[in-house]
């Protein structure tokens, strides 16, 4: 593995079963997709893969979906999956990398850099006729120590301050919104009830799925760079990514890290939070 952004299905097939390689199914689907991630995992998954549910490994008392848990809760959940700080983790999903990228970013934000997203995910793995299983095995618990990297996650308070300071040139961070163009410009309704439509002041729009090829793999670095540039993003400046609920925004982070852009972070509450409040400015 020459980096910890993405790895190929061929690499995983060659290294599957090694003791320090742990695989996680991080599949996540919106209700409109009418897919059951738990049922699909039970029906078939990459051999040895454990299920990582972002709606379970999350803050327990939040009104917002799948918000970051605290370090202890994350460490306990990861250790229960048989993962230690010495392990290399590969995460995948059955969709368009959204759940896998959220899991990838969560691990990184809790100090574990030895994690990569399976390029093309479970769909590509299956298309290549690689081994799958439906056995639900209980892992041997391990000890995992979480070291939270607070600069990798942004709160609504930080976003409000950032946008206010940016009006006077005091903050140079850029916001990239990974939602579809209709939701971004307010012409399409939000899938979650009770949310206002539009986007944050100064935000750029780059729908996350534009970063993917037809087979679900990440586009080339030249293509990725062009996508960000065409969206009006300056890749020499820091970036905060946002989306509907902090999941697909992580796909943009994967693209940025693949390009070598390191000064980036995730707005965890994203539009589920911003669009539900009355003290947040909205542009249409």
C-alpha cells in the first residue's frame, strides 16, 4: 500500500487474510435509496469484513444524524471490531463511496492514519468475481486508543465564526458543498423534512459523484484537479467540506487528499444542522 487514501481491489485480494489487515463494510444509504445496509451485509460481504454502522458509532444524544462520537465511544466500538492501532484498515461500501469515506475520515480524525478506501467498493469487487461470504463472525476484541484531531472536524459555531470573519478577509477557508446542484441553489427540496433550502454564504458547489468514474472508482488526479478548479476552488487555500449530513462531504476530502491537499476539514452537522437553524444565513 503506497498511500492511505485508496487501495485497489487487486491489492486487497492479494493481501486479504493477513493478520494486520482489517476490512470494514461502511455502507450507508439515504431512505430514498430504499436499500438496507445491514441486510445487504448479512447477505454477502468481503471475507472477514466487519460491519461499521455510522448510525450506531455516533453521538448518542444528538438530534442530528450520525454525529461524531467522543473518543472513548469510538475506541470502544473499534476495539470491539477487533481493530488495534497496529492494524491497517480497509473500508468499503456498496454504493458510491460515501459511507466508506465517512468511516475513513472518522478513523483519521481519531488519529488512525493507516486506513484506506477500497477504490470502486463492493460493486467493483463483485463485478470482478472476487470472493464473498455471508458468514457473520465475531472478531476477537482488541485495544484501540483514539487520539482526536479536533482540526479535522468543524462545528456550527466554528462555521458561523469562519463565515463572519471571511467577510473582512480574516479567514481564507473555502466551503465546498457536495450536494447536488438543485439542493445547493434551492430549487430542489431537501430529503429531510423541516430544512430550509439553499447554501451557506460563499460556498462552492461540487456534487460528490462527479469525482467518480462509471465503475465507482475515483477519477484521475488531473480530472480531480480540474473538477475542483472548475468549481471555483483555489487548491492553495484551506477548505471545509459540507453536504447533507457530513457523509458525502468526505468523498470530497478523499479527492483533496489524493491531490495532496492537506489543509481540509469536515463540517460534521452539514446541512442537517445549518438548514434547521434560524441563526444561520442562507443563500439561494
